[in-house]
C-alpha cells in the first residue's frame, strides 16, 4: 500500500533571502521502505536498474529491491565505525564503470572518529572485505563536521566533502588554510596508474558540506553547506568552472553575511550562495539533486534540498526558490535511482520517493 506524506498547503512564509513563498503543487512523496537503521544515504549502482543501496549510519549497506531489504547486507562495517551524533558510515559511491569493474568507495568515521575513504570490490552480490584499500585518511580534531559525501564528477574524479573539523566557528581556521584538508572539497584520481591515490583540493572555505551532487545532465555542481549561528546555504558552480580554485567563504562568510569581519578569505575565486535560509526555517541544510527522472515531468530541472531539523523541503529552478508542500522528519539525505528518480532518507528509518 502506497502511503503519501501530507499534501496540505503550508502557510505563506519567507523561506530564503529572495522571499520565495510556498505554492500548492501536485508533487508528493511515496514511502518505499521502513525499518532501516538510521539511513544516511541511498543510491544506485550503474547497470543495476530497480535496485537501491541504502547506507545505514550504524555501519551497513543494504540492498533494497522491489520494496524489500535483502537479509544479507552488501557490506557490513559494524564494529569499525564510530557512532557519535554526526559520525558513522556516511556514504557510498559506485565507480561509473561498476558494471564491469565492480569497484565502490565508502566514507566513514573510524572508531577514533577519523575520516577514512576506502575502496572495495564486489562479486556483484556483496562487497569483498579482503579487497579493502584505503584512499584517504584525515585526522578529525573534533567529533562533528565530518562531511562524508562521495560523488563521482566529470572525468571519473571521486569528489569528497570534508567539514572544517568541528567544534564551533572553525577555531583553528582550517577551512581557509590551503595546507589542511579540512573544510574542503577534495577530488581523488582513482584511475590513474600511480603508486598512491592522487588527492587534490577542488575548493576551500566550506563549513560542513554534508551533501553535494552533480547534475547528471549538465555536470554542474551543487553544494549544501551547513551554517553556524544563523544562515544555511546552497552553492552552485557550473561545470565550466570545476577546474578553478573556488573559495566558498567560510569562516569569513556565513551564507551572504559576514561571520568574521576582521578577516579576509584565502586565495581562490569567492563564490556566494544561490540560496540561503535562516534558522527560523531550520538549523541544518541537507543537500539534494537536480531531478532528471521521467516519473514526475513537473519536477524536471529542479534542484531539491531540505532541512534536517524542520523537515522542510525546497526546490530551485531558474534562480527561483519554491517551498514544497511536504516535510520529512529527520531528513538525512537525498539520493538518485538508476533512472534519475529522486529519493529522500530519514534517520527514523524511512525512505521516500518523489512522485507527481
């Protein structure tokens, strides 16, 4: 039985700096799974239509097919991950040629709370523990702001979102320090025939890019960066600028407002957000995807994002922000199916799909 999240129109309210107001729409959500253990991400593997991989914060990746979760996990890292409030198994990315090479990559915080990005190979049914190869290790000075998203971008670079290391206000100013990997968007050349993986800084000045994504059609980059005291932000970068050294401003800027008036950003092209909302609307932005599926034509080309605390959902197209008429409690992530359909995860154990 398909159940829908409430469709009632919400009261008019400002949802971002542009003053966008909610509009009644036919869009709604369909619950497709329940009973998961704190899902933090959902995605699909190339060449496997109809199958979803769900990342559970507690350390497992499980397979969801035909509305049912397989009993045997695809990967089980329980016992290796730390389980603090922002820690755990945070995401998985399948190689663009996974159907042939069966390579996948996971991001998690280990039992000391440090970030590890590890490559595995699978037999097509399960990831093989003996194939583990660490690509990245980052010491985390505090327990929060771990980032955690993995995404493949153009030219098969693996992109890694790293938070500023935690605490509050980035006390050591790591996000603006080009010698630190914290507060950065990194990229790893996983296919180059070198002795070790080649890691580069793609952007700096990020506080906690918990979720970012590439538009599967245009390859433009969208980043939702969690704010400090007042502002949550969504950043946009067209594909043609991916090779530039970009600076998103933190801790000098929070959203479009000055956070440290006496400081200036480090080197890099300063990019301001395309959308912001204040803490009257929520407290922690959860980034999503540009919808490119077929099931909901009215949503095509819209970038969807939401807030973990309030559960509110917004979308952007053509520079205009719209409040969507549904909410998801404890919104932890968005994800894409193999054909571009949009999914949303809740830490309460549920997964939803966008429908029209």
